[in-house]
C-alpha cells in the first residue's frame, strides 16, 4: 500500500449535466431538472457523501457556447443556468460540512454586492463559503450592461503574448475587485455586534471601518452592511492557465485551479506560481494549487474510453478541454493524482464529464480507493472551509486602526 506526504484535497466542479456537451442526453441525466433546487441539492449532497472539500458552481454572464470567445447558435447542447451564488445559498442549509464556492464575474459586477453576497453565504453555511472569481472578456457579455465595449478576443487568448496582453487589464481589474471584497469583509470587526438589550446597544460603531479604497477601477468607501463572515475571509479562488492569471492568483487568491497535462507541466506551473507569489510579497502565505481534470470513470477497463467515444459521436465532434481529459478506472485516476501530487499540487478539482455517472464514481469509487491508500480523509476534520484546507482564520486588518 502506497502512502503520500500529506492527504489530498478533492473538489468537484459542477456545471449543468456535466462537462461533456452531450452529457444531458445520457440516461442518468436529468435535463428537465437542471434548473431546480432539488437537482443541485442532490449533487452537492452526493459530493458531501464523498467527504470532498468543496464544490464549485459554474456561472457566466452569457449563455454557454461551443466557441471559446463568442456565442453560438447551437440548439443541441445545454443553454441557460441558474445564478451560482443563489444556488449555493439554497443548498447551504441542506448540507453540513462541504464547502460551497460559486463562480462570480468581476468584469461587470460590483465588488460591494459580491462581498455582501458571499458574506451572507458564509453566515448561512456557518463558515463554508468561498468564491471563484473570473473575468468576462466577451463583447456580447459587455453588451448586457452597456458600461463599456470590449474588443473581440482571440481564441487562443490565454496561450499567446498578444492574447495575454488583451486580457491583462481585465485581470488587473479582477485583482482590485478581490482587494475591495476582502477589505469589505474586514470592515466589521468580529465583535462589532453587541446586541445588548439592557443597554440598548446593538453595535459598537467604533468597530465599523471605512475601507477608503481608491484605484484605477473602483472607488469604494465602505464599510460593508453585512457583519464579518464566520471565516473572517471566505475562500478566494481562480482558474489560471498562463502567466497573467498566475499573477492574479499569486497576488489575490487562497487557491488556484490550474490545467497541467502531465507531471512535468504540473511542476513547471507550481514553480511559476510560487515565483509570482514571492514577487507579490506573499511568499510566507499558504496558497493551494489544485490541478483540474475532466473525468470519465468506469470500473471496467476500456469502458470510460468507449463512453467518451459514444458521447463524442452524439455531439458530432471529439470533446476537447483546457484541462486534461481522463478516461479510465478509479484506480488509474488515483495513480495519476498521487503522481501529480509529488509535483507540488495540494489537491485536485475534478470536472465530471457526465455528472449523473461520474460524480458518484468519484465519491463511491475514487474516494474509497484513495482512502485504502491512506491518501484521503475518512471523516471531515473541520467545520469550516478554511479549516478543511488548513488555512488560518485571519484577523481583521482594521481591528486596531482608526474607525468610522
């Protein structure tokens, strides 16, 4: 039996019926229920059954598309989704230990609103909230808001210097966005609420603080209207494919999702992020790096690959992804995860190709396989998401500063 230096962390990324575009046509799919609370509750409950650290919930400001940078006109794939933050808030009271990390879009939303929403989610879930921040570079999404115009984005935007330059400003904006959100979470000290009926004092006004943020993209006075979240700072995470987004996670995040395609690539990505983290002055802080994989899992050798081929035929094209697409057995996936962990990854975010099939395969086959190898928890060891990830609860930065 093999062992690992430290237990793996595991998350799943939930998106509709699954990450393969033909997933909704599988017998185990529930296409008529995709926009119901019961559907999402079932998915997150299954993830919690497997003792996973957290789930992420996809979101965007435009419909799904088979084209990376613009909408399409397809009618044979899932289109339409619920608001990720509201889904997480609905599921929170029906789960107990698993983290809830909805996607939020920085480009066209206000950090004050998102700070309040995620703080509320943290209160509702008793300390299990996070967010996955992303940019929205598509011109059609900008047109929903009318505040700015964005030029067409090259399809390989994250892979080339020209493409990275095109989105650099949006990532800089996202970094400021996260900074405002974090300051607003800190703007109430932990004991700002007195709630003393005898004296008639509900809050200590001296423990609410202006954040006075002024930058290129935002000017926010503060304080928040929502008391400090139970975690102090809910988890901030982001997907990163190249140097510019690596700098965002190094500067602003607690956790990065990356997309290596082999162990050597994983090692190079981790080294680059650690270099950027040091350059950002955060060399001493814990920053998790999770590898993303799309997974087709079946017990019988060859079955997952055959299932992928059948779904590709239904979709009309071979499925490709920014992340490695794995098709194999739970034991084979366990081998890969433990091998890549040695490259410096502290965990993995798995994207179920067909959520009705591959999510239970993760929780009921992969997790027991990792447990047999001593590589994954046998029970939840903390009540908060930061606790599950070994992240300390930070003190408010304003606790000993002049007040409102």
